[in-house]
């Protein structure tokens, strides 16, 4: 049965695969319904092996996992819904033994709740590829990771690539947060929501998320989707999003 979770999961995979196709070092492979979509950035969640079907094809998943493991970057296996012992064993054979939950949230356009004040909205602007270095620096600081981990993610023409729009939140003329929208037919994906530690708690995360959503809906999106961290989950739920699935991510320790 086709559900909103199925449709939005398909939209997520389409958006992520598009990102991997335009980011400078991206790599993609598929075997049947199994996929490997890798940005080659230094975070395992940005280099993912998954199956587009609810019941993974274990043989195909194993093949693309083997290819992903040879790419020389941290990587992960993502699974929708409950994880079978066979999938957990497959991940372990590839050295991915750390297991975590990744909530997948969806909201219909008509159910979105916008609360950012005028001042907060003014603090957010769109950015293009000519500001990719500034965007990457803010993204790195917002996620609190080493500067080398994301240096290739937004390079080249990514921020000018068709359905992708980048956003910077600013305070006193300085970059303080980031957001990224990726539009696919009928939906918009929310990515890269990050606020610098010193700027948190002042509404910038909400403002930049709202900017992504407003533009996505204006471009025709009937729904939005995202993955949420534990820190971001209350914000997204207050904006109308609800958890439709909890995905499982396997990483190396």
C-alpha cells in the first residue's frame, strides 16, 4: 500500500541522490532496489547505503555495501523501519556495528506552522555558488565538526544547481546558521539546518527552516520532509512535522 511515508521516503532518496550527483566528489551506484549514494564528505550519514524497498534485497545491499566500503570515507547503512537480524548481521560484516535511530518527519504544506518574527526572517538570505566557502564555513561551525569533514560538500556549483537553494542566517552581518532546500516533484526536503553555538536560542534555526519551507511551498511543494536530531526534533514538531518512520543507521565505531 502506498503511504505518505513511502512517498516522502522516495522523495528523500531522490533529493539525496541528486545532491550526490552535483556535489564535486559525489558517487552513486545501484543494484536492483539497493543504492549507494555518497557525497564523500567526512560524515558517515552523508555517505549512505540503503534499499528503496521496505524489504531490503540482502544480496544487492551487500554488493553496494562492498563498493561503498572501498570509497575511503566514513559511510553508513540506512534502513527504513524495523531492522531484521539479517540486515544487522550484514552491517556488522562490513564493520558497521554502531546503531542509532534517525527520525523521519513529514508535514503537509497546509499544516505548516510559521512563527518566526519579521526580524528573524530578515536575518535569512539565499546564497549561491559564489558564496560556497562562506556557507561551508558556517555549516562546519554549526555542526561542530572538523573543517575538513565538509570541505567538498557544497563546492563547485552545488548552490546554483536547479532544485537546490542554500540559505544563510546572519547576526550583525556575520554568518550564524545555514539551511538547504532540495525540491523534488511535489515536495521539498529540508537539509543542513545548523546554527553556530554562540547564536543558538534566538530563533535562527526556526527562521532558516521557515525560509526553506516558504520557498518550497511557493515553488509548488505540497509537503515537506526531513530527518531530525534529538536537539532539532521539538522545533520541527512545533512547526507541524510529525514522525512517520524511525530509520536505523549503522556506522563504524
